[in-house]
C-alpha cells in the first residue's frame, strides 16, 4: 500500500514538473492529435488554377485523392513533407487530414505541375479558408520541404511548431521523412 502511494506521488510530480518527459513517442494511431490553432487563413490563391472537389481518399499525410467532374485526381500537398509510414506521427498526420477533409469539398489551388509520380502538386483549402498544407506544419505533423519550397511562411510555421513542441517536435530528435527515405534507399542499394 505504501509503495503505491509513493508511486502515485512520483507520477503526479513527474507530470507536474516535467510533462514533456512523461509523454512517450507514439507507437500507434491511438495517441491524441495535437491541437494547434488553425489560424492559416487563405486570402488569395497564389497559384494559377483552382477547382473544387470532394476528398475521397487519404493516401497519407501529404497525399489525397480528390473527385472532380467524375474524375479522380491524386493530389500531393506542395511545400511540405509528412512522416513516412512507420515513422512517429505518420498516423496522426493522416488522421489530421482525414478529420479535416475526408468526404468534404475542398478547393485545390495549383499551377498544373506534377511530381515524378504524376501527382498534382497543390495547396488544399478546407472550411473555405484554412490551407491544409500550412495547418499540418503548424500542428507539428509536417516539415517544410525546403528541397522543393522556398516559401518562408512554411519555415516560420515550422519554427513555431518546434518552439511550442507540437506534434513530432515533442520527440528528442524527430527524423525528417526525406532522411528516412534516403536511409531506406541506402539499405537497398548498399
């Protein structure tokens, strides 16, 4: 009985004085999603083209399938890179996208550019005013993908998420997905 009281007291002290050290990294999709304020307001389309479509599939945190004019289009969110499958917070990023977009009509802002997998590179706007790409970075569920983006807004949002320890930034050393992919390539070729 006495040990149990001390154990509970130790847990209370740990959560009170060192809350960040008491949160284990996610191992499954059962972790609660970060609650970042969605203050990313879409004021004007910076891209040349726009269409509205229904999100009918979520491939992962940065890839969705959209139905427009009875045609399916796979959209890759530009400027960002979400964790790869089996990386911490990959499930949470996918769930964030699903919670905010699945089965809903969204705006797709694009320049008619595609990546090497023929996915349309675009911004997605949901709830009429929130840019999904930026909301993922702000929530700590995506990195600013500097290899393909020089937009300082994304870097500022990433810095904010890291400073506030949102999403994967609570982890001691989160690994960017491009490093994970590079290490996987090295294993297969090495």
